[in-house]
C-alpha cells in the first residue's frame, strides 16, 4: 500500500483556513469528526476545554477552542460504547464486552480495568463529585456501581431478565439520588434510588418504551423530568415527578411533529428543530442559531459543558459532532458536511469540486485551497433526486405525467424533457448525469424505452420494448446509445440468473447477456468511451465489449468493493473500499496505487475532466482531493 506523502496537496474540504499545526501526518485535518457509524456518545471535561467522542471502534479527545484532535485512545479492538471524563486527569471507557477502563486524560494510557461485570456495555455516568461511576450492561440487565478512586466494586444492581438494559440515568445535583429509565416488557419504567444505600425508593411506569430516552433532575433536586412515550404515538409526553415520593406533578404533551424540548441541568429548556436551536431560560424563547436537518430531529439529547459555554449534539447517523459556542452563537465545524458524502463532481475546468452529502447540502469548494465558495441547503428531496455530474448539480423537481422536470441547484434554470413518462422505478442516469433513460408504459401493449439529454431535455433515442412491460432500466451509457435492462420479475433473483439484455438504441435491437449464475453480480456501469460494460462480484471485475458480447475480460484479483468510477479517457479506474482506502487501476488491470486517507468506507468518487485529480468522499464526512502524481509515481 502506498504510504501517505505529506507533500501531496490533499485537502479536507472544510473551507475554513487550516492552521499548519492542525495537519496530521497524511496532510489532512478533521475537526470534531466521528466514526463511520455516527457518534454514539460525547461528553465534556470538567474544565470545559476538551471533548471526548465515541463511536464504532474510535474514541477521540479534542480541544474545544480550535477543534484539534489531541489523541485517539488505543484499545484491544473492542467496540467502545461510552466514555467520559471523571476529572481533568482521568477518563473512563466502557466497551461492548462490559469492560470498564480507567485511563489517563493526558495520553489515554490505560491504568486499570474492571472485567467480569457482564456483557454488552451500554452507558457510563459519573456522580457530581466525580467519585462514583455507573456502568449499564445489557446481559444480564444490570447497573454496576464503582468507586474508581479506590477501584472497588461498590454495588451490583440486577434489574431482572424482563427488563431492558438501562440507557438513561442521571444523578441529582447533590448526588443523593439517581434516576433510571428502563423498559419492562414494553412499558418504560422510571425508578429513583438512594445513593447511600442504593435502595430503590419508588418506581412509576410510562407507556411504550423508547429506543432512546432521557431523564434529568431539576437544579434543586426536587423534580425529575423524563419522556415515557414513543414517537409513533400521536403525542410526545414529558412528565415531571416529585423526586421524593414519585407523585406526578405535571404532564406536558406535544404533537409528535412539533420540535421536542429537552430540560438542561441548569433549569433551562432547549428546543431542537430544523430551523434552529432555541433556549427557554425562563419560559420565553431565546433564539440561538440555525441547525442542519440532520441535527434538528430531536433524536439526540444535547449536553452542555460545565462552564455553560459549549453545547454538544451527537447523532448516530452523522459522522461529525456539532459543537455550539453559546457565547458567540456559532456552531463548529462551520463549513463542512455533517454526514457521509453521497456524490462528487469536478467543474469542467477542474478548478472547483461540487459535493452533496447526507446532510442535504450541496457545496462548492476551491480545489487548491479547500475554501468553500458556495453552499445550498436542499429541502426534503429524496437522495436519488439530487444529481451531481459533468460539472453541475441539479434536482429532479417533478415527475409530472409525460414530463421530467430538472432544476439547477444554483439557480441555473430548469429543463423539461420531451415526451417522457418518468416512472421512478424504471429510471436511471449515466455516470456523468448527461443523459437519463426510462421505460414508458403508458401503452402496456407496446411499452417504449427512451433516452433523454439532461441539459436540453431532447429525446435522443426511443425504441419499442416489445410486449414486455415488466422491465427495469439498470444502466445507460453517456451518449445514450447503450442501455442495460432486466425483467422486474427477476429482480429478487441473482443478477446473473435471467432477464439481462443490452440494447443498442441506435439500431433498436437488443441482445441477451449471461453471467456466471454461481456468483452474485452488481452492475458497475459503462466506460465513458462506451466500449465496456462492467460487472463486479466478490474479488472479480468482469468487462463486456459492447460491440461483441462474446469478448470478455475478467480481473480475478480485483480487491475493490464494487464502487468504482472511470476517468474521462477511460484509461483509469478508481475503486473505493469499505475500510476507507481508494485504489487506482489502469485499464489493463495493473494496480497503480492504494490511497489511504479516510477513516470510513468510500461513498463517492470523481475524476476531473483531464484526469489530473481524483476526489474521494467517505462516510466519515470528508472529501479528499488527490493529484495524479499520487498514482503516477
């Protein structure tokens, strides 16, 4: 594998100026970036100067003032479920095997480990004085109480096999009470314990259990707030109980489509919505700042730093942690995608990179500096309706009868296709989004296959599909001459089984195409010169000559994951892998280079028009730009 070269001008597309000290060995910087599966936990240090994030197999410590990654915690390969600061000098982690580790906060070095507590660790929580540590375990369901100073197991609290693993618990401010939310055969149950004896003082039952729930004490410790109902019901309920007796004091109901509110330990409430983050310190709304749609759905409980300056919002489906500076009303990282990259394309001159992410933003970056020059947040478009290719970005605005309407993301105007039906299930695009193909079934007796130019809307080809309306269009070449279809009735069978046909739209003829039925194949697409049609299977890449299907070429040692892209001249092939590596191949099957820079699987690739740059995007919310010398050397 090619080692990273610090001299290569690879850029993380974050936009803000990057200080020299923030660059890692491979020449990239990641600000508050989480793992591929999203961030499962985040917490502040007591001095409010550092942040620890957890997810997948990564646990990282960050400096809040500038977003630097201070270090990553090393381990034995177990998935870490939660981590928190016990003090400014100590960190505790809980892994999937139920092990609790005590680590130095300055370096992450492990000092002590508790083992044999149980299996499937879930959450950690520390008492206000920082001495008592709680760890929840899924099997058997239990709560373990540890004194980390003396390193003694204080109490083991079994919750019964009918209970779910506790995933929401909190201490009162004076540490004399602990509230716990669990699910007992579906209903949610709130219990309060006396931390002196760890006896259960009282319990109340809610309605249906939640996948993620929360509980918090009021600042004076006399009230307990929690959410006992699920989103699928008509209302979201927040209940308040007397912390001493368990009597319900208040119940607040919100419609499930209303933005949810969360109580904070300082007595204020916060509302998270798509349009912004709002605080209610004394009942009146105090607007704070706008949020992207990925963080405004209320599925993540926000946490506030001890000094009240910072707030962190972590989402399991987002690869970045949103950190809010409440003093200046600004969110960090600012100019970056907050989710996996979905599509990439270079401008035609190669000077800019267009990117579309799962956070529903389309951004334009300067290739050489990484500076963001434009950003558009889209509405609730389906991911498949947003297209980047050929140096432009557009959305399928409407699939009205007989027409497909396209609109440029950056207000470049729209395009209406000629006589097209626009059935989503039978529509596909070329790799550069220059043409699209679909099946017109208005007349079931004689369905038609049509290909349209996406810039002008002009119909390029139209042929009859025989008397078979049960077709699905799988791939189309850039000029629209070649089309690959499969019978819908065969969609649940292996791709190689039956029903594959290659259409020559210029002649109105088709030929059957057969693959090895013992392997599971996926369509990799046409090459830009339209000479090859590629299929991928485990460890194998198969090319068909479009003019002569009997001529085949097979790469037996292809290690890519099937996500691949051709260069404009069809001489190079780039493939992405699930471990974050990018491989560049010559068309004769030689592996030219393996590029290592992502922390998660590759989700988007694009060559510049001249082939002198390659852009890669991953589930780590990062886009990297690679110059041609990265593989030519």
